[in-house]
C-alpha cells in the first residue's frame, strides 16, 4: 500500500510543515466525513482540528474534511466507516441505533433537563456504557467526548406547534433512527425517516411538511428558506459521536494515535461552546429570515408520551442497566 511504501522509503523522516507544497506526501492521509454544512461549528472545528493534528504530527497525519454529505449520506458514510473506506465520521447516536440499539438512549424524549445533566451523563457512565456498545461492533469505535448537536426543535410549513395536537397529520421528516419514529408516532405526527442529505429538497418540494433539528442546523442549512414555523419544543438532546474505523486507526503508531485522540477531545470542548452559543442566540436571526418562532410548554408533550406508553416501551427495550444509568443523571422517567 501507499502507506507501507512511504514508511519503507523513509519519507516520514522529511520535515513537513502544514500547508506546504509537500502536503500530499503525508504518511497517513485520512478522511473525515459529516452531514453538516462547512459553516456549522462541527465542521469549523473539524477543519481547525485537522490543521492542529497536521502541525503536531509534523505533517505525518493529514485529515481531509468532507462536509455536507460530499462522501454520501449518513447511511452511506456509516457503511464506508465500517468497511474501512472512511477513517472518521460524526454521527448521531440515534442514527447509529439501527446498528447499536443501546446508543439511542440519549434520545429519550425530554430526558435531559439541561446541559449540566447532558455532559454529566455523556462524559460520565452513560456515555462510557454507549461507547462500550459501539466498540463491541469490533469494526468501529467512538472517541471519548461526544460533540454537540443540541436540543431539537420542530419546524414546518403548516402551523405553529404549541401542543401535541398541533402535530396531528403533520408529515414530519425525522433522521433514520427507530427512536425518532417511535417518539413522533407517540406524539401523533406522521414521521417519515430520511437522511439529512435529502431534507432541504424534501421540504422544498413539500414531500414532507416539516422536520426537527437544533437552530444551528436550521440556520446553517438554510432550512428557513423552505419552512415558516419554528416551535421551540426541545424534545430531545442530540450529539455527534466522533467515530473511527478501528483497524485504520490502529495503523497509526501509538504516539500519533495519542495526538489524534487528545485533539478530538479538546476540539469537542470548543465545539460544544460554539454550538451552544448558536443554538441559544439564533432565534432573532431566524425571525429576521421570516420564520415565526414560538415557545412551548414541555408538560403536555411529556404527558402525551407517557400516555402513549413511550417511556415504558423504551425502558423495556433498553433494559434495566442502561435505563438506570440514564435515570441516575436525569431522575425518574418511567
Ligand atoms: O439528520 C439530522 O437531522 C441531523 C443533522 O440532526 C443528524 O445528523 C441527526
């Protein structure tokens, strides 16, 4: 392989500086893919991280960033990651749910009251539990600090959502993950799972009426161009596991693995701060783009989920170990 050739040729010994004309001679050329626009903080920090890693590894590791589904949609990228055609990707734990069911646990409706609970759980035992399940696939793994997506809000082109009844008959795009379909069925909507790559055009052509995502995505993916109402439901917190292909990562010498691992964690902290700032501050920008934004009371939504048996169903699916780890951080749910 090219990597072996470079190693044997001793080319790694050349002093390489990030961004110079010899950049293509990096010993380890790696690829990172994501579903988000280049302007979203997740990718802004992925680019910055790639530069830092290149400098710190003296040019030996060159991670190329492919934003906005350039390498395919999430389903495609996940198979590439598993087969070794892709080194790294970020993915919602809930989309990973079709492969690692336990990973979906952060998506339980209205589970996390605030970010304090989110990071305590995800940087604590709940996150560690999920990462063990991901590692059990044998082919892929998740780095320690999950990156942020945010609390998810509902947008649509029909009416503002103030209470669960307003969702009745709304054709709502959800990401492809069992938890989302279950949650929005329980709330009375008509969920339609689609990859994020198809969301803008599905909304534009009115194949679906609405979708749900944090404000930073609604803004950077310009969903305000094709949606009128934005209802602040905060129905779940979602993140992005920064994941790698195990075999490819283990081809890096241990000292380079350490540099990459440390940078993923450090970048997560910076990325979380920027995502939070955007999600907290974008309401006025979205209004300026013509959206009608409304707050909601979570109680009737939570009550509707309870009545529909949502919590007891998922408690049974996750099992006692996972469910009590979640409740350890967020309190009793079911
Ligand atoms: O697909 C989505 O809606 C997104 C971008 O939020 C995820 O990656 C889960």
